[in-house]
C-alpha cells in the first residue's frame, strides 16, 4: 500500500508535531518545514526522494505569506505545480478563503480545528486525486470541453480533432483559464499564473492574446462561447461547451 507523504509548512512547532503524530496513526507521513522558503525548497527537492502527495500550508508564516507560497507552487515547473494544497489559517476571514482558493488552494480549514476534521479533508482531497485519474496519468493531462481538447503534456489543442494553432504563451494562457473553468479571473491573476514560465517577450496586452486564442478555438470569435469577457473584471472560461 502506498504511504502518503505530506508536507506541512507551519511555523507553530507544537501544532505541527501534534498533527504529524495524529496523521501518522492513519498511515500518513508528514515532513515539517517552519517557513515558506524552506517549504518551497522541500517541495522541489524532497528529502525522502518522494514528492509529497499533499501540502498543508499555513496562511501566516514568518517569511512569505501562505497565499504567496501557494502562488509560487502553482507556477513551478513539472508535477510539483499540481500538488494539492490544504490551507490552514487562524483568520476566519471569508475573503482570505476566496483568495486562497483563487490562487490555487484545493481546500481551506480555519484554526482551531479538530484533527479528525483535518484528516477527513486530507482523505477527501487524496481520494479526488486518485479518482481524477492518477492510475491513468496521461488522461488526466488532457482537459476536455465539448469538442475542445487541451493536452498539457503534448502542449497541443484540437477542436473536433483538428489542431488549433497557438503560440507557447497563448497555450499557457488557455491552460490557465481552462484549469479554472467557471471562475472569473482578472488580468492580473492570469498574468500572475503564467508568469514564471518561459514566455516570449511579454506583451502587456492580454486582450490581444485572448483575441488570437479566440480566433483559434471559437466557432465565431465575435460571439465567443468558450472564453467570455466579464466587463471591468477579466475573463472566464465556460465550464459547459459544445
């Protein structure tokens, strides 16, 4: 049986030890880092040699805040960028929760929490991950929306099997939207998500790129059905598409 490896980024030593001991009883191994920088380093080069299956991330850290750590994880190269993130916070502020989920956290648990509740959330996330096709990893790299298919491994886009012509940067923009289908993203959020990858000389005008992506994937770029503009805010990638 696969022992799940978790990485906990938390500056409260006592809490981290308590959580580690509790989760160990359920067969979950926890490695602990006390700040954001060492947490990011441990994620990219795990001491055990096995990448963590999930990150438990505290919102309030001594160096970087948890939202920034979350953002940086999501812009890493390779599979580390996809690791599920469960955020812990002492704040009951719903705004933090919204921002946390927007920057890529999978779930959110306010402190103080029952260890049982934490375990239940972790199991649910890991189960979703397995159900989501880790047994057939290549399949999980393909995003499908009606006749549109986006293959993240091959970095290709097809519509009804015909290839759509996009630059590398436009592909990254499209994936950024598609991975967050149904969520309205501001231009800043979109730029934040694609920054840190190797991009062509940055064109400030995301709108120009969106126009080109629409020309490539929409049946009618003037009346888009896949990438919708939300006036004054940004863009949303439609969940339901033909």
